[in-house]
């Protein structure tokens, strides 16, 4: 289960660098079911121990203030909707001044706005998948920005994603 151990920090960096307010921040993480619990535990531990929220003048700070208070309010409303309306679960999401702490959403339907819009916030969603076909195949499409996004059956798209697998060589051979 080396992938779960090795990739957690990289995905946290990709998700929360520049307070998640970058058009290339990781927003969706698809994790193979058989390593999901281990990955989640390590990912959450890394966030808890290493992803500090606060004053950007402190070199230990990873997440500073949101670009505007309106952006913070909009993101908080979207998080509330993901939990209350869509039945998702949330970890983090606390507010300190104009800062939103690192936030992880689980079990949010891929059709929810938390998964279909570019959030520009320190928020990442975790999704389980059984096999590579279930995670991506047939749903990857180029976006208007030239990167790749996941196109769902309803025609909506998911931005900035990562796929975590247990055995990358096996997964690549399935595609070929």
C-alpha cells in the first residue's frame, strides 16, 4: 500500500497550495476502493499535521485568506449544501478570519456543484472507485482551458482531478 503513503502529501500540496485558489489545484481525488481507508487516514493525518491555516507571513502557513469575504461566504454556502442537501460528509471547513481551513468532502454526488464547478478554495472531494473503468474511462474530455476533465453521463464536467491506484502498472495495462 505504498501509493497511499507516498501520494497523500502530494495531493494535499496540489489541493491546498495557494489556499486552493489556483485554476490548477486538485479538486477531485478518485481512490481505488481497496486502498481508500488507508489513503484517507494518511491524507487526513497529513492535512492535520502539516497544512496550517493562518497568517501568510508565517512560513509554516499553507492556507491563507480567501481572495474576498464574498468568495469565502460562497464557498461556505456550497459546503453546507454538499452536506445538508447532498448527504456528503465534511472534514475541516472551519473559518478563522478570512481563512477557510483545509476541507475534504466525501460521498458528495458527482452532479453536485462541489464537483461540477471550479471552487477556487481549499476544498477537495474524495471519491471511491472499484476499477479504472468505473473511475474514468469513457468520461475524460478536454476542457475549454486545454486540460482534461471528467465528463459525466449527464454532460457536466469535473475539474482538476487525481486518480489514486494501488498498482499503476496494472491500471495502465487495462487502458492499453
